[in-house]
């Protein structure tokens, strides 16, 4: 198998054509028909590349691209019928690696995928950081999706792990409750209590004193940010 690709596309005919073509080329392809479904698939598996349509129900492609880029350096190719220069600039500015205008050749798409996978493979070889340690005893094993505190494995739920991973991948960035909910649960309508409860239980498992935090800081009126100091 050459790699795992997530195709997020609401047009069934286009999605099936891409999947069939790439399967024949040796890739394993997962298809998601909405932005929310695409984010859910990305959160539960590991992919080598993602293709994203812009005009989709529930969550548009720009929002999905932004959310994926907060968590991962995986190559992202936007496939869209929107061919205005401003749309292309917007896509690249939020983290996409490439922008392909529909209609497109499957042969051309395959060539672009190969190019980005080669670059991403080289990037991972040059940056083999599968584990990060922090001054106050926190250690992340990205390879196995395990978090340790003072060498004790933390029993985190899937959502708690995703929240902590989101914070750590974006140190010092302030996340509002709306951004956390959209990124982790994929919904556009905030469930305020859900975010609050998960942050609370995550802090408890990290043995955080919210008055003197060492990992997750509350920025009053704005949200939360990760302040842990990496061990050099």
C-alpha cells in the first residue's frame, strides 16, 4: 500500500472516480461526503494526505482545512469548482498545500498526490518527533496516542486526548469554546456545557490547579491556551 488518503467530497460521481483510480494505483482511500464526516474520519485514523472539496454541507472545505491544519502537517489538496484567484489564495493561506480546479484529470491529480507524499515523507524523516516531554512531567507519545504524567499513563477519553493534542500542536494560541467545539465535535452550534465539562475533567487528570496552571490556562473572556514548557 502506497499510503492512506482521505477524500472529502460531496459529489458521489467525483468521489467514486477518485477512489477507484487511486485504489488501482495502490492507495487505500477513505471517503467522507461532508465536512463534519471528514473531520470525524480524520480524528479517528491516520492519513498520509487529504483532498477536500470547498462547497459541502455541514462544514465547508475551508473550515475543515483550517481544523485539520491545527492538528497535523499532513498534505492537503483542495479540489474545487471555485476558480477565482481569491479562492485559491484563501485556501493556501489557511494551510492547504495545493489547489486543483474542477474539472481535473485523474492523472494530474495522481501526479500531484505523489509529489506531495514524497515531500511529506522527507519532512517526517527530517522531523522524527514522535514524543515530546515537558518540564512538569508531561510526555506525549504521538506514535501510540498515549499521554504520560510523571511516567504514569493517563486514562484519557478520546475527546480529552484530542483537546490536549489540539492545544499542544498550537502552543500559546487562544482557543475559544466555539473553536474547540467545532474542531473536536465538528459542530457549528456550540454546546457550551460539553466543552466546559471536558476541559474540567482533563484538568483534573492533569492534576491542574486552575489558580496556578502549568498546562492549560484560562484566558478570561476569550478561551483557553496551552502554556506547558517543552523540555529541551
